[in-house]
């Protein structure tokens, strides 16, 4: 009951207005009774107008209050399937209002790591903008990109599902992958849906907006750039590898990665979101093929440099075979800085919880020796998903991020138990 009286929930105002309406209607009824019994009070209007007008005014207030309450709690009552008690309703209202007033968060990355992050963050804010890499050229996304000339939709599809209000049947439909059929095998329904929507509405970015409405996404999803981006990796043995999928297949220590075209124009809305953000999150995800391609777009890196937001790099739980073998937390950050600037982030968040890693798919746990990294706060917490030890747990990760954010925001970073000086 107490939660209904918290500020900003949009409930108290309508209850007060409704009470006022009931009071006004009672006054109108009193006027009618007064005239029926011919009580001697001064009359400003004919008796058949005095009470009726005031009662109608009160009724208007009551109806306005009912409509306001419907707008505040109606969507929760009709859309949620797990609200069966008064406590559940008040908790849902409180959570919804808290998310509406949540911080402006921008996430930058791609692959599975970004969708895991978004799945946890959506519990804290509706003001999330996911900026997604467009360098993917493998699998279903690569085929659609080559054959139809569209941006690779796979990472966008994963983010849409992760940010959806209720990951239910429609979300499962978007993730459904055809395992047979000439031309269909290997494609996911969500990829085909986004591409079809692109042709219907005329642009990929508008297709994302329409797909967001279908999945009831709270937040925005947008590309880093609309350019036809491709990746080139210079390996430490001198080999040059072109294409995101080829880099992953070839493997080997990477010395440097670049994008073509080098001066790809950043998507304007993405730049604006970064500049207005309160919290910018880079990663988790494949360091060289999912994270850095975004930061190598000049407009994106410049916006990150100029923003006043807290900038956090989320280090992977485990190294990636053929891409970041043997990398520590420091190595990940150094690679990030060497491709951009030394001030690209001011905080690094990493997992310090032990877990078993299957070396057939991932390398080894990313570790940190505990030393400071010049000018960057290093935060180590238990962030592993016990069901998938090479991934972050969405809830643990989001909770840690919000702890860091609130600690930094009030200017007491070193008083925050999660941040080590």
C-alpha cells in the first residue's frame, strides 16, 4: 500500500482528483436536497440548475480520475499474466514508473554478449539505446546481406528479442530457425521479417522501429552506420584477412583491425544518443569483430570522447579462441585504447568468479592481476551465468552496472564497495 504513495507513479493524482469529484458531486446533491425540502438558503441559480451543474462538474472529475487510473494501471492489468494480487499490482506499477525514469543508457556492441546485457538492463530503464555493429557477413545475416544488399539483421534480431516487454511466443517466433527448405534452411524467421519490413517501409532503420512495436520493445535499436561495412585484420604474423567470418575462421593473434570504408558516416541518431547519454556501455562481445568495428566509425568514437556520460567497458568472461587467446583484463583494455584513445572508457567491469570453461569453444577465464590501470577504475565481481559459464548472468551484470553508475553519479566512486581505488 505504501508504494502507491511514492512520487511519480501516476496514481495519487488520480485518486485525489477522484476524491475531489466525489466531494463536488456530494455538494451538488446537497443543493438538490436543499431545494427539495425548501430550505431557506440564498439561491444564485434556479433550483433545477444549482445542484445539477455542480453534480455534473463532480462527475467530470470522477470520470477524469477513472480515465487517468486506467492509463496508469490498465496496460499492466491487461498485458501482464503474473499480476494476481494487490501487492503484485503495486509492485508492477512501481517497477514500470521506475523504468520510465531510468537513466539514459547507450550500449555498443554486437553478438550474443550485447543481447545478454540488454536482457538484464531492461529491468532498470526504458531509456536504452542499443547501437549494433553492421560488419557481420556470416550465416543467415551474411547471405541476406550479399543477396539483397541489406544490413545484416541477425544481431538486431537478437537485441529486439532481448529488449521485448515479454519474451513470449512472438519472441520465440522471431528466433525460429528453418532447418530445411530450399533457400530457407539456415535462415531465422526474425531475419526474414526484418528484411521484408525493410522493403515494405522503405528503409532498414524504419523496419527496426516497426519491428520494435511488434515486440513491444522499451528502448531503441539502431545501427552504428548505414554504410556497407567490412572488416580487415592484420595478424601478428603479417597475414591480412578480409571479412568478419574469415577473421573468426582463420584465427591467430591479431595486431590491428580496420574497417572499410574508413570514413564511414555514423548513424546520426546513434551519435545523438551517445552525446545525451548518462551511461555508455561498451561490450561484452567479441573484441575485434563485434566491439571495435563500432568504435572505428569516426563519428561514434568522437561522440564517446565528447559525452559527459560514465563510460564502462564490460570485459568478456572468457577469451575467444583465435581472437583474444591469453588476454587479461589489461590486454583487452589496451587493445581497446590502442585502436581508439586512452580515455575511451573510465571504468572496466570484469568477472572475478571462478568457472569451468570448455576450451573447445572458448579459451580460458579472463583474469586481472589486481593492479591499477592508469586512470581507469577496475571493478571485479561475480558475474558468471552458472548455466552458461562462458557468459555473463544478465541479472548479475545489470545489477553491477547500476551499482557502479549510482556510485559514480553521486561523486563517491571510491566509497562504493564495488569500485576499487
